[in-house]
């Protein structure tokens, strides 16, 4: 005859085992709680939301083209705020769940437009903090996404800053500890192609060169002020007397040249620097002498 006490013990152990298994297992979700599966990607494109900053200014340039010098000259104006590089293109919105996109669509928003609203808010916040009227973003990688900037801000203004591609190659080579010369030439070419595309397609963009800026800063900054519809101020040329924040990597140039507070002549291109044929062609189109 089976001992009832043994049966009770066995049942207790089985029940305890089930409870322990449930405790360490992930919670089960009912079918109603499961997100719907999406097969094709949603092609919805949201309309443009209102902007807090209608007409921001973007400096389009290659890296190592003097954009930090241009920034501090503009930032020295009493009505222009030109902060360090803001890297808006790396500021993203993540829609974490499938139904998040549906919720945003019901509000006439999508991922791109949410990012545009965020970018606009960042510019507006910085402008309000500064107490100035015009904001300028000089982040060189903006050059690579200029069509999206135009889509985000149809009334944006653009300053196209050119520098001899050979000088850019030389500057990048000197800046890097163990330079990969082929990679540097590719990088400069990528920037130069997009910069030339913007130069030709952005109607009304104001084009200047780094060489002209350093050789005759008063004339060039007067032209910039005319373009931005503000009066020229002599103090723009004495940027070393103003606070422009910390000069450090990833936020712009941090060399002793920019920290000197003085406008210094542009270094010429190395005549021995080897350039791809397309870079030579672009240099000629921009008016630079190329052997």
C-alpha cells in the first residue's frame, strides 16, 4: 500500500519545481499584446512641421578649410551666434517599437521630420541663450547632407567656403599622426564633390575662399555681412578679444593658429602633393592654379 505521505511530498516537489520555472522564465504575452508584424516598409512621408528658426545659416566646406576661423569672425558680431560644431546629422531619433511609428504618423510626423524638429529646437535653444538674431552652424560634415538641410529649412542661407584641395590634403596629412595618404585623398575628394554640387545647385549661396578670407578679411567679412543683412562691425576682425568657448577636437580647429586670436595667412598647397585627376579638375573650376 502506497504511503500517502510520500505522495504528498512528491506533489509538493513537482509544484515547487513549476513555480521556480515560472519565476525564472520571461513573462508570456498574450496575442493581443504582441505588436503587429510589418512586411513592407511604411512609405509615409510627413509634411514639414513649423520651424522655430526659419532661416539658419550653414557654412558648407571641406574639413581643414578654415571654417573655425570663419566661425569666430562671425561669432564676434553682436547679432550673429556661431557656436562650435553641432553635428546635427549625428543627432537621431529612435522609434523603439513598431507602434511608435503609427503613433507619430497619427500626429503627421515620421522619423526624418522628428529629427528635423529636434535639430530646429537645438538651433533655437542656442539662439535664445545667446540673445542674438542669426545662428550659423559651421560643421563641415553638413556639406555631405546639404540636400537634407535644404529639405529641413527651405529658407536656409548658405556660405560656401572653398580652399585649394591640395592645401586641404596637406593640412590633413600634417594633422594625422600616421596618415593614410590614399584615404586622405578619398576623403577630400568626397567633400569636394559635395561642396561643388552645393556651389552649383544652391541658388543664392554666398561663395568665398579661405585664401581671400585670410588675405583681405575686412572685404570678405563686409560681403558676408551684406549677405546676412547686418551692418559690418570692425570688432569681427579682433576675434581674440571675444569668448568663443573652448577650442578642442571634434568641435572644430584646436590648433595654436586659431588659439592665437589673430588672422594668419593661409598656407599654400604643397606643389609636390599628388592629387587625383578629379581633384585637379575641381581646383581649376574653383579658380586655383594647378600645375
